[in-house]
C-alpha cells in the first residue's frame, strides 16, 4: 500500500470531515491548508445577529460525532462553530491544519500536484481534496455613494461587532435567509430596522423551539432517545420529498409545499397592503426556500419597515430610494450573498497537458458528479459544482461524497493506478444530462433569477432527487474513469 501524501484545502465542515476520514483510513501524511486563522468555514466568517442554520440541529452533525447538547431545533451559528472546533480537536485534526496559509496555484507535474502558497512556500501531494466551499466570496453590490456614508457599512459575512446596534437606525439590504434572520433579530432592539427588498422570497414556517436541560441530559445518556429525536427515516423521507418538489414542480407534493408558503403569508400578515408588498412574483422554491419562525412578525413591528423601492444611491445620512425618499441610517448591513461561481477560485489550477481551470470552466463551473474533472487527476472536490444544494444537511451531502472519493483514493493507495480522473466523454455526457434535467426543475421554470443559475441561466445544482444522489455516491462507475 502506498503512503499517499494528501493536501486538503479548507478547514471548514468538509475539510474537517476529509481529515478525520483519512486518519481513520490509516493515512498520516496529511496537511490541511486554511487561508484564515481559525477553522470553521462559513460558520467562522458569518457571525451576524440571529445567525442560524436552517437544517435541524441533530442532522447538522457528522454521523460519527452526534451532539446531544444543541440548545434549539435549528442550531445557532456560535454553537455550530463550537461543535466543529470541538470535533476537530477530539479527532486530532487541529494539529494537521496550517492556518494563514492560502494556496495560490496547483500544478500537476510528474504525477503529483505542486502547491504554491501565497507566502512563497511550496508543497507536493499525490492527491488534493478541495474543500473550499461555495459561500465564502462576498458579493458586494455596486451602489453609488457607498464611500460617502457617515455611518458603518459592512457585508453580513464581515460583521463589525464593534458597531453598536441598540438605539441605532439599521438598514438591511437583501432578502435571503441572512437578511431575514437579521431583521428578526433586530426588530424591537434597534431604534429602527429598515429592510430594503427588491424581490421578496417565500417563507416556510418553522417552530424553532428550545431543548430543555432535561432533554439534553436524556440525549447524553440514552442513545435511543437521541435516535428517536433524529428520526433518520423520517428526515430522509422529508429530504426526498423536498427534492421531488424541486425536480417535479407540478407534482402533488410540490403543490402541498407551495401551499404551505402561500398560507404562511396569508395567515401571518393581516394588513392587505403589506401582504402584497411581501408577496413574491415567482413559484415557491424557485429561490432557496427561507425557513423562519418569526420574520413576518418582525417586519410588522412598529420599529421595522419594509422598503420595496429600488435603491438609487447612498448619501452621507443614509439610503436614497428611487421614489426620492431618504432613509436616514446609522448602519448599513449588506445581506447581498456570495459569488457562487468561485468554488476553488481564485486559485490557478493547471492539470494534465497544461489545461487550466479557467479554460475548462470558461462556460460554467462543472464537475463529473460534483466530484472530479477530466485531465485534473487526483483532484477531488467536496461540495463542488453541480452537487445538491438546498434546505438539507450539507454535512450529510459531504459524507456521501466522501464515501465516493474514498473509493477513488483506494485505487491510488493500492497502486492500481497513479492517476485517476473521469474521462472527457463521461463528463460531457453527465453535463448534457444534467443540463437537460435542470430545465425541468423549479429553479428554471419558476420565474425567478437566483444564485442557483449559472451565467447562461441554467440551474447549476443537482437536478435529480436525493435518492438518486445517494445511489450515485455509493460506488464510482470505474468505466467512466481514466486510470493510468
């Protein structure tokens, strides 16, 4: 068996998973390169008020490291960060991480990946695991006058906790899950919260209750009670139904989920004028569905206001909208999302024969079953392009993907081959089938523009149901791989 040298890029959820599984596999020659000074990925970078994951707490954990101590049904961001830090320490991952080490270039030379760091250092690896995530390059809107604002302005993924919020006028720009959570957290605490919303989104109601100390103690001491709370079969059924809603938007299941969103708006907002201003113009789930227990209540608070007029520009005192009104503010929080086409970028990646990633991704980011690319041997991605993205656990997604990648690594470790990558033919066929299937999803037919769409307007996420994803990740089709 070969003692593979493996480099992992990124110490977020997926990178920690990869390092743990490699250790369990008996491989020791591992380094995790992390560009920041702490692990955690998106949960390190996002610390805004109200930060919550929309996946149930007990399903946002590794299968081998359950956490009985979640305090709420939906996990708060600081608890998630603490969970990953604790898990990395417990499994010996923390000592493998090199912090403040950003990779600038990967170059496949003589059957090894040469790594170039921004600090000038180099490394060589038999295989590279790219666990860089997708939501880590903030998208900043081009609003005229931003530099003249007298107050504080920051992207929500770069929240400035030195800026006080109580007794201040806070503007929140954008209505994804982040904007909704911030408005819900600040309504009634700040002097005024103004939510600037160009396109409202549908909201699914959820009860985000607390776990009592007695319940947590029971979970700690009784695995059966924790297993009952998790209800793995029931959760898997819900995820399957959710993905059927996405891929079969005219099905009865999809119509039931859509109706739940319609009813939530109808029953939560009695004011007819406000209700219409909150009504989206697209089919529910066309954009990433927002789960919230209290946004509709928060936006009706006397100290909260919804603004639908387009933003014209920013002035020293606040935001001027297209209707001519000046909204005086002390703080502007940009909940404007991320550049979701980045993935491993801005790294320069050069594969076999001099093929560079920017050339391969000239039309759109793509990967064979979201895992690998032709002529980029021994480079494997977790949560790469074309994988499942939605209101379900990306931890579970990454574990399924790792099961698949682990089998590819077996080929390298056994010496059966020194290079493994999908063939161009298999990759092109997968991409053609994926694009065709994507045109039947609600992301394409639902009448909205969202970050799920690539530059050509094609949904980039997994366009089939969850059960198919699990099947495909169970074992690679080795006939589709070029092994040398």
